C-alpha cells in the first residue's frame, strides 16, 4: 500500500485568512470556519450521524433515488464544522472501508486495495471522497486535497449513474477549489473542459452547470474575458437546476458584461444574483455582488442609495465603496485619488482596479457639471486648476463633455474660455413647478368619482308623497 505524506494533527485549527474572491462561494464555504477547539476523542453523536447518512446514501444508490442522495449531501454540510475531528473521520472511513484512501491508526491516509474498491457501492465511495476533501481543505492541507481530488475525479469518470450526479457536482467544486488554493488553477482547465463534455453527453444537467461556472471562474481568474464569453455563448443553455449555481452564473456573467461596457445588463445580473443569494449564509457572495453593482451604478452616472451600504453584516466590507461613491458624487478628483490609494489593497483583492480606473471620467464630468452651474464664463486655465489637470488635457476633456451633452456649454478657443449657457431665473423655475402642481390637482379632481344616490332616500320621498295624497 502506498502511504501519502500527510499527518492530520488533532490540534486547534488556526484561522485562515482568505481573499475576498473566495467569498464568492456559497454556504458550504462559509460554513468552513470551525470551532476554536477540537476534541481528541471520537464524538459518538457525529459518528452515528455519519453512519445514518451513509445508510441513506446506500439506500438512494440501490433504489436509484436522487432525492435521498441530495438529502445526504445537505445533512453532511450541516455537520461540516465537526468533520475537522480526525478521529471521527477515521472511525467512519474504517467503518465503511471507503474509496482509494482511508485513515489508519496513526492518522495517515493510506491506499486501499482495488478489490475492496470494487465491493464498495459507487455512491458511498464518492461520498467518502467528499468527506475527506472537506476535512483536508478545512485543515489547510491544500496539496493533499489536490491529490485526493484528482484521484476522486479519476474514479468519477468510471461511473455513469444518475444518483452520483449530486455528489459529482460537489467533487468538481472542491477539485477546482483545491487547485485554486495551491495556485494551479490553469493546469486543470483542459480537464474541466473534458468533464463538461462528458457531463453533456451523459445529460448531467447539474454537472454541466457546475462545470460551466468553474470554467468561467477559471477564465476570469486569469482575466481571459474573451475566452469566457466564447465558452459561455457556445455552452448549453443554463437551465437553473440549482439556485446557488445560477447565482454564481449571474455573477460571472455580470463581470463579463461590465468588461464589455454593457453596464445595463451587468447591473441587472449583479442585482438579481444578490437578491437570489441566501441572506444569512452567503454574506461574502452578496458583498461581492453589491460591490460590483455599486461600481456599475457609478459608471452609468447613477448614485446608489445610502441604505445599500448599511445592510446588516456588510457595513465593514462596503465601507471603501461608500467612500468611493461619495468622492464620485461630490466630483472631487483629489478625494477620488486619495480614496483609491487608501483602499488600493482592498480593491486589488476584489479585482476591481480596472473598473475603478474608469470612474475617473465620471468624477471629472461631475466636477465640470458643478463648475458649469456656478460660472457663466470661466477660463480653461482655471478649470484645469480646479480639476488639477494639464491645460492641454483640460481643453480636450471639456470639449468631449460638451459633445456628449454632459454639460450645457460652449468653448471659446480664441479667448481660451468656457461659456456656460445662462440658466433660467428662479422665478421661472418656481412658476413651472407651481403650474405642474396645479395641473396635477386639476386632473385629480376630474378623476374623482362621486357615489350614486342611495335607494333609501328615494323611498323616503315616495312615502312623503303618499301622505300628501291621503291628506
């Protein structure tokens, strides 16, 4: 038997610092933060729960019920915090004699004979691979997790059962995650394409969606936006078999649309992804969606509402973007530069630097709009001084703003001045507003519906007439 160079220590797990990009994962990653201490003895309750889940997987595999396999995966994610205990996992793997790897008494991962693999139910074998991958990733053993995920992918290719599709989608996810954490994400791109082709041939809808998202993430990680769009356009239509996968797809699509300058479509994708994501468990993913949505709003010339930045649990993560929004709203180019330098590390981790560079033009246009309101005539040198630009660049920037209709002004090249068109007097503005309110009031009065006369009143008049006749 081949022994891997891995020793799982039963010591308290140190808290790992993850980049904001990893916050795009769903609740299974958010649940990866374990408790402060780990018991050195086997927890009988957790072990019994794992045995019950294994029985559920075996029943689903024998009966061909995908519903039971999906339920087993959900129950496993609920126990994720307790899977860091190596003794619990070792007892369970020894109980089922699982997969290509199991833990011996010295907490080492060893390889099992091929004869035992053939006797094991495929669903149960893949489930044990999933438990082992979760344990290794949560312990920070990324290289060992990468080797284990590669072995699990090799085993997955040998099975073609519908009941394995749910487990396979999780294996694909951790296969990509382990290679991303070790810096070898580009090495598995060809294999992911091959797996996507196999999933398409087998009509594995969930596998197609999972692998599609993993490939998009792979391309976007290396800024290959053109290749990502080509793959997305030629891939099978996304049918939203899983809500988390559809949220990820919308997020990646919004990124592609932002780089392609299609800001309106990008805004809809980010907002929809943030709304469909779980409120309490996927805070990292929702923060990423809101960050990109705020940037797209600013690129469209819109200012997001203050309540967007005050959402519960997201105030600290959105603070840099709140200050950036304030700089764009005021139109202060110097303040914009200061904010960009102050939070440069945050923007770099969020991979939004390229988009923030585009906001400089929005800041300049806002400042020019404020200047055109305040001055009827101003020299180009003064405009350049206020904007802290070169006089040559200032003239071309102002000319472009006038041509695009951002400001209502004209340039006097001979005298080197910017002439702003005269605004209407305040009296005329108030008069137009008053007329608007009066017209609205008149239309409301015309639309009023008066109640019809009641039948009781008519009966009363008839009785009075009869009394008069009798008299």
